[in-house]
């Protein structure tokens, strides 16, 4: 796992347009700042190595190295990441009904983690319409205020950095797969000598196929609706194929094909749909409105879900095998597309080549991708 | 002091000459190297009964001085070389109309651009506008010639130009002052005569045919006087091998070079003080002395070309000459001269060896040079508000992330083209040009340009030339942002008052003209910030960049660290807490010294941490906002 | 007043330092003191933009005959009065010669490029060594440090003038200097400035 400095970060991530604005590099030092959905560098910095580069999810993501370090085994060609169980879940009776997308499972898990004292605070994405911003929530009320979906990534990890710098030691993060990958980088490459910033105590991942470039989406929508009127956005389950924008004047449906151009190039290289690097992962439950799919990935996660059910935060049911198969195929599809795209663009690294790439895998998997066997 | 030799700065000698001539009104606009002339006259105003003003710009200053002349009072106007360009439209018409009481325009060129962003030549205005030109060559002459310039002006009824250069204006040497007439004088503008009556009629350059002919007759009269002027002199053998023709401070360089070469018996020196129009008879007498001529002068080959034209016209009498100078490369075509450059030219022509110092020492010096004589980049002073302003503008442009840029103009803040201002200025031309160019860049969105544009201007510059550009931008709805760096004085040239200050050149109270009110009255959106508040300034600048609808103004107001009110005082005592500063272990990568770059900061080699140099620190406290660890501690009441 | 005898005519003195050190003030005061002794003094200076943290030089030509070029020719300095050690070296490299002397204020002022880490300022011993090679005689004095004890770094100028007077190269008498102080600064500041002058004299020794 290679670590370089900020100049290389610019060359490898910013300049090729791969930055997804997660905020991992922001507020670690005075040089990087999030602004208008982008991460910008304010001044030149010539350090040879930095956390900005080490922890970025879009510098070379050494999948093989991370898997060996964090999972204790190779990064596999197949699957949806380590997990103990996949269940159906929704918010329990202790959560009043809110404007959740799906079943409110994320809010329920965060509330439970706060309630159990597992974490002191949780970093969520808040804000309305296009004005998304990370929030640090310390109570269930604050968690509920952040509920709902956004389709542009926020500099969530900048809020984690800020919370840690201010002495909030254990933090839960609700993360997209790329943000979960950034947090995996932190666990694999700790850097305690430069202050408090580091891994999150709990990572609640989200399922994600792609996101939209914030500035691109803003100017796209500005041509169709008054930006200040936007209340919420949603992409209903297939076969709808639209982005639904709720405004003060009613709702607007935009065919997904029209906004595909706003998907950042980095999403095309992403092999992870189900936040494989997170402790738990939450997504839609296709065909069962009001419920979520919940992937419980490790023992810490299992303990949390059990406590959440016991305390009435969460309700869980069995997830049908057929749906699980469908989920696995979808996850596999994204993994295959991401790895193949990286290979096609010369951004897939194998063992023994030391040029910085986007993704790095073990030799067997590399060969399998080359031979088109990962499908 | 009368009669006793003093050491005077060239500009002071010019002032003394004007006082001895009985000057009554003086006006100018500050500009190095001319500023001390008006400054000194303002200082002498009370004692000698003068009216002196710092005008809003050079053109107005010339108009103010001309009014006095037309009302029968001797007047002087002073400016730097490019100031003449600003004044030139009026100058053209004044040259055509003529003046009444003696009027002198002192224009100070800056060969080598020691304090300019141009190496402009102002002598050609004399030829172009048909006015007589004088060039003093030492300090005594600067005084004597200025005094005589007023007499010449009255004799011919037209303005006289007197050109100085930095190395004369800002150098000092021996001058014996003479008596200064008692205060007095009655002003009255006589305008009841015929338009053709130069002393009593209305004053204009029209009727043009008539006035132009008169103007040229005045110039002919000047040439007659120049033929016998004591300011033209010859030193050297009767028949030298080489005739040097020179003027201005170059005369002292020639004198020095000939002494070092021990060649005074081989070379004759014709020093000219009256350089336009050249007196032909005098020139012919000296050109006849020998076949080779070297012309030594700075900036463009003005004298050289005029001598060559004269020599061609009298070729029948004097024969063909071989000329050396700038045109064939004996002397460099750019940059200022000095004794060494003149010496090199002379040694080449005369084929003389010269060694300034033993070769062994010279070698040693050359070996040591590169190791230790690194350039001292010019930098904003410690405590300068501009550093803080440009810091925030830099961050705002980075946050905006659309490759925006800043158009600059003339003032201390021109340094922002250099590392001290983070290299932010991307255009730099004349006074007010930043705003004008930004007004133009702002219109290019229709051609696909998506970079936001800002302009910066100082407070004095704002009045001088920015107002028309801003009106243009507002009226044309150009989406540009003007940032006025208001440090409450003409800082670059030594805190001369301007229309925004509460006292004039004479120290009398005057109503300050408010920049903010002017901008608002034009309909521009105006924000005012203290640049020492980095957060607020950055937020304001980000807002300006985001709004691309129209022209906007941000006024960043904070006193110059060298201003009389601020100098020598420290608003804060500043120190680095060595416990809090993580030094080389911090992820900041020496943000305070490496990037912010205030000269009052230092990076201690031994501890690997930041330190304040208490001798240099001006106590502005801005670095405390820059340090991400809060390790720079400021406390009030130092 | 009869002119004092000079060891060289013109005697070429360069006062050098960094913008803001008060170089111009020192050269003016010295020029006036020498003028009051009946000598011709020509001073070449630059100011304006060049003062903003840049190298600032004043060239003094002292003569019994008349004005000289305000720029001293290369290799012809007799004495360098340096308010900053790196500036002493810069001047000697261009204007020095085997007979040149120098009085050097030992406190460095780092160029902004050195503060920023783009260049490095030479070590004290290295710089001293180079200065030694380029001078016939040299005094290194802690003028700024002593000036701070007097209350302000700007007194370093006056200490340097005292040091120059003590070399005996130029006729800078205490009486003439005191008269110039009185003329230029008024009575109130004479005592502390004379104290600075005397400190400078003592640092070089009679």
C-alpha cells in the first residue's frame, strides 16, 4: 500500500476527475477544503507523504492489501463482502415515523449505537434539496432530523475529522461505499503521530450504484426548477427509471437516462455496491416498501443489531433466499464492471507493478479480470 | 544657509531652484522618483507663501498649475515619466495655447525601472509637442536650471519641460543655495482681448494655424538662447580622438569613466543641458573637432537620433562622422547606465585595457557570489494589510475553483505579481488598468470564458484612474469584482494625502471623498471588510466570485503598517507557544513561513518550530489566524 | 571651513542593508556631518518599491573636489558599512577589492525566500569566513542587539556611524555628529543617539 503526498493526490485523483468530495482529506491540515461539493486545495504543499493521500479512497485502493489486513484473507473475485447475515429490517416502535427512505433502518441503527454508548456521536448527511452537508448528531432527535436520501455525496468525512479534532473520540459514520473504503484505508494505515484523526468506531454503509456530481446536478436542475424550491429527491425502485424531485409546487420526474452524464467518472471504477468495508450495510428492499435490506458483516454489528431489536429501535425479519441471490448478482455485477473498467483504462494494478493505479488486486484476480472471468 | 554649500537631494535642488525663481503654485501626483519635489514645496509653502497641492492625477495637476500661470503666477508641476502620458492630452493643447507667467513641468524618468513597471521615456514629448527641454546633469545644475527654466518660459511664452532621472532626483550632492524672493504676487486672469492676443485674450490652442506658427516661433527663440547657454559645456582637448555627447546624470558617469581609464587627454566631452531643440551652431562647432562621436544617454536614443539628424543636415560643413551609441550597440539599449557600462564602451572604442581590481580577488569574489548572494525578493512589509488581503483572495479563488484571476495595477500591491502576494496578479499595466481590463474580461462569457475576474486597486489609485473604469463596468453590466485595498494613504510613495484623506498637502483640513459612497452612488454592490479578519474577507470574496450578475466592489480597509499613525506601534504582542506548535511534526508543512511568508516569522532550525522575529514583527496578529494549531498567541497592549 | 584631508579622493563608502533598516537616514546624517567639515559629498540612493524587503544600498562619495557619480564603479569601495551580514557580502562581491574594509552588523535578516525554505541563509561561520576573504580589515559588531537594549532596533544605524567614526577613515567627529543630531532630530533625542554613537565607537575601539 503506497502512500505519497498532496501533489500526487492532485495528480492521481483531482486532475483526472476522480475526486468524489468525501472530505477525507479535509480538515486534517490547512490545505484542503470542501466547497460547493468539491474538494479544493488552497495552497501548494510539497510533503512527500500525507494522510490526505494515504486515506483517500480514490488514490490507489489496494483491495488485496486491505482485505489481507482487515479481513485476514484475499480479496475475492466473487461475493458481496464478508457478512454474518442478511436480513430484512425497519425502524422499530421507539422511532416515530419520519421521512425515511425505505424503512428507517439507518436511523434506527444510529440511535441504537448512541443509546448503547457504543459511540458519542454520529456523522450523517443532512440538509435539504441540493444543499447537502454533513452533520454530527449526538441524540436520536438529531438523527431523525437528518433522515432521507440525497443523491450527491457530502464531505462526510470532513465532519468526522472535525469531530475527532474536537475530542469526540468514538464516532459512527453513515457512509457510501467509497466513504467506507476511505475509512478502511484509515484502519489499514493508522497515523496516530499527527493528531486525533483516524478510523471511525462504527461504519454503517449504504448500498450505492452511483451518485451524482453535486455542481453538475445543481446546474442541471437549475434549468428545470427553482433550486430553493427543492424539498427532497428520490429514485423509486425499478422499473420506474426516474429521479423524482419534490418541490413546493409539486413533483418532477426526470428520466435516469438524462442524468447519467452527471455520474462522476470515479463511480464507473467502483467495484463495491454494498459497502463491503463497512460494519453493516443498508439498502432498499425491492418489492417491499417500508423495509430495508440489512447486511450484518461482523460481530460488533451483530451485537448492535441484537441490542437494537431488544431496545425497540429496530425490527428484523428473515430475508428470502431468492432476494439474497438477486442482491448477490447485483453486487457481483458492479464488482465486475468496476474491475473491468479499471483494467480497460489501465488503472488496475496487479502484484509487481509499482505505478499508481485506481485499484489493486492479487495476481489471481488480476488474471481472472484479464480473461473476462469475473462476471 | 544662503551661499553655503549644502548636500541636497536632486529633488530638493529642484525645489530650491523653483523657490529661488519665486514659484507660487505647485501641483503634482506622487510617483517615484518625483514625489519629493511637491512634498518639499508643500513643506515650504507656509514660509514662502505658496499654494501646493497633490492633485487627483497628473492631468489635473498640470491644469491646476497652468491656471496659475495664466493668472500671472509662476507655477510648477511635477510627475514621474508615465505621469506625462496621463497629462499629455492637456499638455498638447497647453503647448499650443502657450502660458503667461513662467511654468515648468518637471518630469522624472526612471531608467532601469528602479521603482516602476516601465522604462518609459518622457523626453520625446518635448519633440512631439514642440516644447523646449532641459536636462540637468548634477545637483547644482538641477537648482540653477530649474530657476532659469522659469525665465525661459516667460521669455518664450510657453511651458518648459525639465527632465530629471532617478539617479539625480534621488541622489544628493553639493548645492549652493541662493536667495528666495519674498512672498507675494497678485493673481488675475486677463481674458478680454482678442483670441490672437496671447497676453490678454482667451486662451486656447485655436485658431490652430495661427497658434501653431506662434508655438514654433517660440521654439526658435528658445534655440537662439540655447546657443549661448552656460548649461552646455565642453571639457577636453582641442582636437580629441573621440567626442562624447551626453546629458543628464550620464555626464558624471562619463567623467568617472574617463578618470578611471586615464583618458581625459584623448576624449572631449560635450555636455548638453538644452537637449531639445538642439542648438545647431554649438553642435557644429564641436562636431568639427573629430571624426568619432559617442552619445551617452539613458532609455531611448533620443539625443543620439537628434544629433544624427543635425549632423546629416550639416554634413557639407562637418563631413561624415562615425557614431557610437545605443543604435549600433556600443551601449545597452535597455536598463540604466553606470560608470562601468560607460567605461566599457569607452575602453572598447579607445582600445584601452582596464581592470577594476586584481584578477585573483575578482575570481574569488565570483566564486563566492552564487553561494551567498541570493536575491532578496521584494515583499510586503511585516504587518502589511495587503498580505492578509491577498491571502484571503488566494483562498477564495482556490475555493471557487474556476481558474479565476486578478487584474492588478500600480501601487505597493503590484508586488502581488511576486511570491509575496502569492503571484496572484495576472495582468499589471497602468494606474487603474486592472479595473478597466477586468471590465473587458467580464464581457467574454459570451465567448465561452468561464473564469471569474477580479481587479485590485489602491485607494489613491481608485481616485486617480479607477473611477471611470468602474463606471464603465457598472454601466456595461460586466460581471467583475473590484477589490479596493484601502490602506488610507499613498503608501508606496510616502503617504501623500489623496482625495480620501482628511488633510491636504498643506496640512489643512479638507472634506474626505468617501470611496464607499462613490461606489454605491454608481449602483455597485459594496461590501466592506477588515482584511485582518481573514474569515470574513474570504467569505466576502467567495461571494463576489459566485455572483456573476454584475460589477461589485469589496473594500478591504486597514491602515498601512508604515503609515504615520501605525508606524512604530504594535497592535499585538505576538509569540509562538512552543508547546502548541507541532513544528515539523505538524501536518501544516510550515504554513506560516513557507506559504504565508511574513518576514516577521522564522523557522527555527534547531527546534524545528516557528518563531517570531521580534525585531521585524509589526504585531498585526494575522499569522495567529493562519496557524491551524492556534500556536501563535497574540496579546493586546504591547 | 577648510577641508579635512582624505586618505582617498573620492573616498567611496557603501552603506548597505535591507529595506526598513534606516539606511537612508544613516547616509543622510553622515553626508551632512561630512559636508559640515567642508567636504563634497555625493550620495546615491534608491527607494520606493526597492525598499520593500529588498536590498538597499547608499553610495557615498566623499571628495575635496566636487560631485562624483552617485554610483560607485565596481571594485572601488573603500569601506562597507553593512547593517546586515549577507548584504555586506553582496556588496563586497561587486564593489570589494583587496584594500576594502567592512563594518558589519552581525544580526541576519532572512530573505523571504529563506524564510519560506526555498533558499537557505548561510551559516554564521561560513559567512564570516567569506567576508574575511574579501576584506583587508573587518569589524563584526552586534549593533541591533545593543540597539534593542537602548529601546529600538533603529539605533543600530547610529551605532554603525559611531563605529565608522572610530576607524578614523573619515572625519566624523563627535561634535559634528552631535550638531547634526540636534539639527535633524531635535534636542530631545540627542542623548540616546549620542549614547548609541559612543557604543559604536567603543565596539571598534580607538
